[in-house]
């Protein structure tokens, strides 16, 4: 007798489960319920349709309900909302949106892939007609229609995550004056503050107004215009407002049916993605997963994990016994002409785990060219590598205009296989002048990490500089005088690297020497001169360029 499988929800998780299940079992009866009209669409492409990069709306629709149903022999029921799960009798209660008919459907196995929903805060003025969220095709249709039918000049984006920054860029591309309001001290909380400072600088260079540490107090509608009043009293006049402050799991079905959930409403599953009811699986944004690096429980609303989980659920329904081994949160985003990517744990997450910099983990930071310097078009690429005292890689972040995502993908792969700093050093990566350097930036950030681990170089970080007692040390700038003229750390002594051997006697041997250059490399070379001569040195990670951007106020 064929198995009857009901799938609640489409898009990445649900549609992926249905397609894989049909490939594995040609006899199963598969019914997929989607409360909206679309079962498979490119939700990550929605901002680019609004901005005009994606011209044709139909390109966002990966599969029509009819096409998907015919190809995979799946009974696709759009505009059908599952209202209730009757676990005792293995039935669901469904409302047909076209007829308002309420009916029941039995199951042998039930799959929940209900995803997540944008957070909408309960604050005054939130119901203004020009305030939108962006999550679905109907959302994008409403925003696109509003943009085309109104003479918009000013836009405000609330929230500085992936969607917020992508929408800021696309609204800017439409010629609007754009402001971003973010309650946190930084945008993109998947990376650390020091790296986010580089993004802040990039955003403001694009003439986008950035309001950090500044949440929304209330909205005040004035006809077609809505004022955004921030917590510090700033008022931003806005013709259109995009809310992008995060998402919450759609866990109400699971909660009401008595399945185990966490405090956020995320469904708790085992390694096989089974819920507390062995006949019900769950996947995607709505579930709690294990952090691959730390082993702690987390929730990661990303399309990549949801797609992989759909395949695993389908395999398990057909008896293959596959496990989901956690996520490391690998992600990438386009921020105007900058690419920002990360994988694994950042420092904030390590600190929440009770770990301390210097005691439990260390950091390596480099800025290198994306490909060989002598080949035209090379761009700066900054990588931050986080590793424990044994050299095991815990996470990485990178940003720049070229070659960012491939470096993070290499490190993400290394993390998945438990690699160490020494493993990154030994990686043999592809090289030709248009694409990389003979020593790839991944190798280089690992070389710096290895120097730190082996105590060949003692690092100091930008945030530590302001805490120094400058009466007990010397700050040595080893750049050229021409470079120093454009800016330097207060109280420095300038001895260019190439003059250091001859002028070493000018430095007091009884004081610690804090060395810096532009990006860190010449500082390291200076330490190899001073350390054998009996000096105690520390080299500024990332150099003056990183330090200057770190200190900037936005």
C-alpha cells in the first residue's frame, strides 16, 4: 500500500521535500498545501526585482503549481491553509481559500515547512499605508505597484540585515534618498563590529544615511508622507518605509498540536528532523538546529540549510535514515558593490558561550589584493579568521569587491572537515594572476594566524589601542613619511621599515613597542628585526587602515 505524505508549506523546504520524495518513491501519494498562491519562488531575488536588476517578474517564479504538480505527480493545493493538526487521528484540518470550505485530510507522514514571518513591532503608526515588509510575491507586488504609482523621493529602511541592506541598495538605485535605521550598534549582525565598520563606511560613501543605535520610537503619518521618529528624537521624512527587523518562526500549528518547541516558537527536532511526534517531520526557518561549530542550539533562517533539510526529510520518509549534522550559518550578501560573507562563529557568539579573546580563542586579520597586484583591477579583500588556541578554525568573515565569496566558501569547507590553521596553510588553491596570488589570501590569513599561535608575532587589536598607557610604551609607525602625512596614531614615532636597522638605537629597550604599518605586513617584518634585538613588540592587526575605519563614528 502506498504511503500518504502531506507537506505543509512550499518554497525551498516544502517543494524540495516533495520533489526529492517523488524521485525516491514513485508510488507515494503526496499532497502539498500552500496557504498563498505560489509554491516555489526566488525569495532572495525579491529586492532586485523592485530595484529593476531583475526585469521580469516571471523570473522569480521557479515553478508554477500546475507545472510542479505535473512534473512530480504531486497534488498541489495553493490557497489552502492548514488550520489544525489532529495527531491522535493523523489528520489535518484545511481551509480552501477559494471556497471557504473546511475539510480534513488524513496522513501517514506529515511534513511541516511553514517557514517564518517578518517581525512587525506594535508601535504607534505601524499601520501607515506606505510601510511594507518584504517576504513573499504578494509583498513584492504591493511594493512594486506603490513605487510605480507614486512620485517617491525619500525612503527609510528599518533594520540593517540582509534584506534591509539589499532593499536600501535597490531603493537607492531607483534614485531615492535612502536612510537606514538600526537599533544595534552595527548592520549585519552575522559579522563582528570591527568588520561591520568597514561596511558602515562603504554605505555612507554611497550617500545613504546611517542611523545606528537608533530604534524606531513611533511613526507619524502626514498624508502620503510618514515621519519616522527615532529613539534619539531624530525625525526622518519618508515616502516609503521598509520594515526588515528580523523574522519569527511560523510555529503556531506545531505549538497548538502539542509538539515540542523552544522559547522562540521554533520546533524542536532530532538529528533525523523528526519532531516529538515520530510521524511528523519539520524543516527550514521554523526549526531549532545545532550549531555545527559550537554544538549549541540555534535558529538559522537561510535557504541553503532548508534545501538540504528537505532532501534529508524525504530520504528518511523512504527509510534511508539520514541525519542533519547542523549548520554553520555560511552566508553572503551584496552591499552595493561590496560583497560581505561569513561562516561559523563570530566573536559575539563565542562571547555568549562564555569564551574570551586571548584565553579561549584568537583572531587573524589581513587585507590583501583579490588577485595579483600587477594584474589590472585588483581590489582590497579583508579576511578575519577566528580560531582556538589549538588552531582549530571557529569562523571567518570577509568583505571586498572581488573574490570574497570563494574565500569564505573555502574556509566554510575547511570548518566542515574540522580543519586547523595549519590545514589552511597547506591548501593548494588555484592561481593565475587574474584570479588570485601565488599565496592566496586564505593561505595568508592562515600564515598570520600561525605566527600568532607559534608566538612569532604578538598581536594587538584596534580596540586595545585606546586603553594603552602610552607612558610605558612606544608606538612605532614603520610607514613612509608620505603615508604618515595622511594620518597616524597619536603619539607615534615614525621610523620607516627600511631605515629601522640603522635607527634601532633610537628606540628605548625598556619599553614595549607597539608597531603598525598600513595593513600589518611591514609591522610584522619590523617585529622580526626588533624581537631578536631584545625588544618586546606587538603588531597592530589589520594595520592603520583597519584601525582608522574601526574608530570612525557613524
